[in-house]
């Protein structure tokens, strides 16, 4: 039975939610392995729109076990609010259908305050985060001062963890001009939410191991995109966790041997939210058209996404660092009607030709895209479910992407609706 990892292969917002939902019908378990509620997935099922942030995309499918792994940082108040919202839409969520790893670090109110204070200090420190505390929560995890889900079940341990965190954070807050954290008020908040959160806590590593031995299919879901990876992304304009496929193992505790297939989600053009380099960004009518037709506004923040032509160089890199075996190409229909399309095939840097994006930030900023032009198509691809439904030029565009990134298209998405998908290679065929 194949266990599949789904990762974004650009800067996020590639349409992972729909693809995970599409695949989850054939999986038994859907496990989220990194990120926080700064990520957003929009699912459209039978006309019903579901907006997810902390919960795995599989939670809207009955009969599946959804898992939040230890690689995630979790805002418990946001999670419970999201659960209530979905319940209001008719989705049943119980401790039998949702598990949270006991060693998952919590995002606390002071994490968001610190995040926003830093972003507001100066343009030098600005990264373009969502201000939801994800980065500071990961810092506390690495600094060994995090408060984790299991700590809510032991008041003595909880107080010790809180005291350790406050020694660090109150010193930071003084430097930023923020008032000290009210210890008693924070403990009261945590004690109040503990009974609501703890029923979902479980030894996820053990449960997933048992599921795997029983031959169950596990679908591992990532957030953001590989170009935001803390190690392999466009640093420092990245997220605070590893986004590439290897994190699926450490973020859930299953070990790398559990991964059978890596599916990279790739948009048919390129978008980015926030600060940082973007070689193929368009500040013209074509960029405006991509944004409008693709409804390029963040699910979490509502921020307008920056838009540009497809960058084969970057996708080739992310396919390599994540070990991607096949891609799901999304939003092909947004390109309908363009007379000419462009694909970035390389960069020019100070007169030299590059086949990858360099690590140094100053070099990234000076890279200029080298484009290849392809004819567009006038017919609509929206809702296509067979290759025969696609214009010949659209098929040529897809095939050229495959050649340039060195990876085949396994799935092709032609609208937000889950069934508007062309299956080329079945990730579960292994």
C-alpha cells in the first residue's frame, strides 16, 4: 500500500487542498506534518466551500483519520474555533476522527504579539510574515522552552514550562517596548482550554506505525511550499520549518521508510505572498490578468499574491530537494485566452547563464529570467477531465513543463472542483 507525501513545489498557494482532498478519498489517514495556521487551504466540494488553516484537508471526508503531527506548531484557540466552524458546515470532528501528537508545540498569544512587534519595527527586520506567531513558536521549540500539548495534562509541568518561557520572552518584550506577560492570566487560559484540547492528544508516531503495519494508506500533507523551506527556500524570506518531503517523516514520527511516493503540487504559473525574490514576477497587464483570473488572494490573510510566469528552474530545484516523482499541475484554466505564454528556462547573472537559483541573497536579486515563448490557446480548459478535452497548445505547454523540470505530470487540475481533475499516473499504483 503506497504512502504518499504531498508538498507544494513553489512558494505555496499551489492548490494543495484540492489535491489532498482528491487523494484522501483513497487514503485511510491524512497527516499534517509541518507549519501552522498561517497556511490556508480552500476546498470546494459539491459547491460547498471549506476554508482550512490548522486542520488537515482530509478532515472534511468521512471515515478518515486526520492527524496533526509533532512537526506542526498549533494555536489551540484557533484550532477549536476552526473545528466549530466546520461543525456548523456539517463536518463531524471528534477524537475518533482527529488526533494531535502529544509532543506538538503550542502557539501562545505572546508568540503572535512578538511576531507582529518585530514586523512593525523596521524595514530591515521585515520578512512579511502573517503575524500569527508561527516563527516565534518554532524558535521556542528549538530553544527548548516550548509548551507542548501533553504539558496541559500536568499542572506542575505546565507551570515550569511557562516560567521557562517567560524568562526569555519578558526580556525580549522589554527590548521591544511591550509589557511583561501576565503569568497567572496565561496559566488560566491554558488550564481553561486543556479539557477541550487533551481529548484529541495521542502518541501519533505509535498510531501511524500501527496503521502502516496494518496495510493502511497514509497521506502526508504539507503546508506552504518548498521555496519557503527554512533550509532550501529563498532565505530569509521563508517560513520557520522544513517544508520539503523529508519533513513528513520527522514531523509525524514514522521514519523515512514509510514514504513511497512524493507528489509535488505546481501551479501552471507562479505566485508569491510577502517579501523576497521573485525572478519571473510581472508588474504589467499580464500579471494583473493572472491575479484576477486566478483569484490570487491568500486564504489566510487576504493579501494579494504577486504573480508571474512559470519558473521551470525553481520547480526543477524543488523536485530534486523533495524527491518528487510526479507533479500535480493546477490552475491550467487560468492561462486560457493568453496569445503567448512564457516559461523561465534559466537565469542570467552578471553575464553568466545559470540553471539554478543561487543561495546568496544579493545574487538572487540580480538574477534575470531567460524565457522561452510558447503559443497560448483560445479554447477553455476549465472543467476538463480528459486529455481529449484539452486544446493541443495546452497539451504542448504541459509537456514542455515536464521536459524542463525533469518530472512527469501525474495529475492535472482544471478548476477548484475536486472532480475536474485528469489522472495521468496514479500515486497509489505502487
